[in-house]
C-alpha cells in the first residue's frame, strides 16, 4: 500500500473525499500527513478528526524560501510520501520538491484545462471567468504537476453544462461534486501505475 500526503489550503472538501475513499476501501492508500499553509482551516479539523498528522508550513514563517523548501521536503521524507496530492493548495510547490517527486505530484483544478489555468485562476475566480466568457460547459481537471502552474500532463477531466441561471457559487458547487467523484478514482488508478 502506498503513502500519500495531501496539501490543502482551505475547506478541504476534496481532502475529505480522499479520506472517505480510503476509509471505505475504494482507494488503497495510507494518508500519512496533511500539509496546510495556514492555521484555522477546515482541512486541519478534518485531519485531526481522522487521526491524520498535519503541519502548517508557510514560506512567510521562514528566513528564506530555500529554508522553507528544505523543511517541506524533510517533512515529506519523514512521512515517507510516495505520492503528493494537491487538493485546493493555493501555493506554488518549490522546485526542489517537484524535482524529488517527478511524476508523483497530482493537482485538481476547477476548469477544463488548458482553459482558465495559470496565475490568478483559482477557486471562485475560475467560475467567474467561465460565466463572463459565456462558456456552455466547464468542469474539472486532474493533472500531473510540473514546474509551470496548471500545465502538467492531464490525467482526466469531468464536464458539466453551464446553466443559464448559474452564478459562480452555483457553478463552483456543481463542479466540486464532480471533483469529489473524480479525484479519488484518478488517484487510485494512478497509484497502480507507480512502482
Ligand atoms: C477546488 O475547487 C479545487 O479544484 C480548487 O480549489 C478548490 C478547493 O476546494 N483548486 C484550485 O483552484 C487550484 N488552482 P476544497 O478545499 O473544498 O477541496
């Protein structure tokens, strides 16, 4: 069974869907830790209530970015991470971590990449842009993380229609439902391809 470490910055509803999949036996993996970049998030409560170790690591709390990157990597090694799963993590992953975990970092993004990816496109901003552009469909994408934001190889996508009365919030909620189904499944399939 492989060890996964989840990164989440906010509510952690995707993190919860991964916990649920592990606990129900649909995802054969151990969640050995959660990394968050800020205190007081719901993701941390979810970790605590499922006995998952967590740490808060933010570059702002270190003397230099290098120091932050080294401490982050050391934590991942301590948790014996074999796959890193970004679930609403809104910070860039340092390049030493990307280098150490080549093809072993997955991310979920709430749009049909390559549309609405890159800097500034996260969370509700993405859904606002979709509605503003008048798109008739949207969805979510799971991809392998590379050095460039939201640009790594795509593993899978799920689509939904954009409805005439959609608001960014309504769209976010419907895309999230798709995310919760897709992410555990893609993680499970992907783990089977790793040595
Ligand atoms: C999710 O919609 C996820 O796709 C998005 O943040 C939300 C986190 O929700 N991620 C990004 O925008 C990454 N660029 P959650 O905390 O409830 O899982």
